[in-house]
């Protein structure tokens, strides 16, 4: 059974040169959508960069279906070297842009549109809501189970804590979290990672090469 499943994963995944990949607006070299995926539609308006991995059971969509007459040409753009964790749902109706080197944990939800509720006689599910683009800055990390709502704009190298519900604009080099999410820490040049409240521990700067030396025992 395990051997059969591994073969299904290999042959069922979407990669450059497959018929499904050819449906995409752009499907970068060495990128992959792992089998099984939950849903893929509006593919012509989805653009994947190079070396990007989309995990199992993910849903990527643009619009309300392939026959939606108002599909934006670049509704969903995912950059190079991204990792989208299992069971993520990214649903675009106007514009969702994910920068290079962005990593998602599992079960992340991102949408640039919600539902209206103003008509009391009409079911909520058929009341189209307001659309507002979403931007996730390059190098960011979005933790397990986070929800990014319409209008969210994350700066570069931003950390979103697991389980957060995010709406609004956040700066580069920030740690955000909570429901609703707020800035918990921000990078202060020459100082380190300072708590947004102004009180508490300032965490030092650790360069990537310093961490590698420490782990290797050279420090």
C-alpha cells in the first residue's frame, strides 16, 4: 500500500511539463503542487514562481469558478522558493500576492474577499462582499492555522504567530499575533527585537551565519 501511495503521489503531483501545470498562467521551474490537492481552479490566473512547494490537500483558486467572467489576469501570484503548508486555502477574487521566500505552516487561510450580510432576506452565502487586495512581503513566515483577511498587507520578513486573525497593514521586520493580530515585537536597528509595548526583554540580533556557527560548534 505504501509503495502504491508513493507512486500516486509522484504521478499525481502537478509539476512543470504536466497537463495541469500547462493550465497555469505561470508555473516555475522545479515547483510542485503535491498530490492529492483539494481544489485548483482559475488556474490561468495563478502564477507560481520557481522552486516553490505547495503541500498536500491545498486549495488555490481565483474567482468563483472557471466560468467566472470577471477573473483578474494575475489574481494569485506566489513567488520563488515559497513553501505552502498542508491544507492551506488561498482564494483570490482581485489580488493576492505572496513574495519570494515566504513559508506557511499548515491550515493557513488567505482571502481577499468576504461575504456581505446587509440584505436580511438573502442568504449570506450568495451576498458577495467587498474585495481588498492582500500582500505578503518577501521572507515572511505565517504560522499554523493563521487567517489572513481581505486588506491584509504584511511587510518584508514578518512573522505571523500561529492561530492569529490578521487584517490591516503591518511593517517590515515585525512579529505579530493575536485575535485580532497586533504588533508584538519590531526590529530596532542597533538595538534588537524590542517589544511593541516598550516594556520587557529586548531580544538580540542573530545573523544566520552566527546561528550556523553555533550549531556546528565553531562559536
